[in-house]
């Protein structure tokens, strides 16, 4: 294991060849993906329409209807908090062979930056003549098939 990241939902482990994502405490979901199979990374920032609607309704009830002052103030404050907290951001990791992307929280952004750097190194690294495995420039023997390259 090279690196490990943790967010509220996911534990992410990076190895030489793949990334392993583990979700859940009681029921677990584990996703393994080779760096070569990560096709794209999507950053998503959106507002929750349902939460904004409920928040605005509470704000308008708190302003317009003749209720007792404390109830009006409470509805206004709760509505305003709902509207302000309705913004969400996240990351979607698209993997070849998976029909739906993996949704990750935005606090795993350092992991995404690391994956991009590591994937670039792999993309430009030489390949083994015999098995096609990724090699590092300073190695003479293939780490997978153990054959000499020169």
C-alpha cells in the first residue's frame, strides 16, 4: 500500500497497480480499479432543489403569515439554514467496465490529485517487452515476469 485516505463514507487505499475503495461499516462495498481503467474524473457542484424549496417555503411562512413572533422567527431561521446548507459538491470517478460512476465526497480531492500524478507516471513509463507490464526506467527486470529487458 502506497497511500491511504479516509472520508466520511469511503476508505481509499492506493497500491502500485490499483486503487481500492471501501464503503460502509456494517454492510461493506469494496471497489477495485486499475489506474489504467479510470477513464475520467468529474467534479460536481450542485444545489439541492428540494432543500431550497422547503427552506424558501419556511422563510416565506415566517415572513408573511401572522403567527407568534417566536414561531415566525424560528421558521425564518430554519428556512434560511436549509437554503444555505443546500449546496453540495462531490467527485465522480468513472471506471471502465462499471455502468455507474463511483460518487466520492469532496474531501477526497487530495486523493484525486495523487491519482492523476501517479497515472501520468504510469502512462509514460516503459512497458515490458514480454508481458506488457508497467516498468520503471531504472529497473532492468520486469516486476511481473522477472525477465531482463536488455
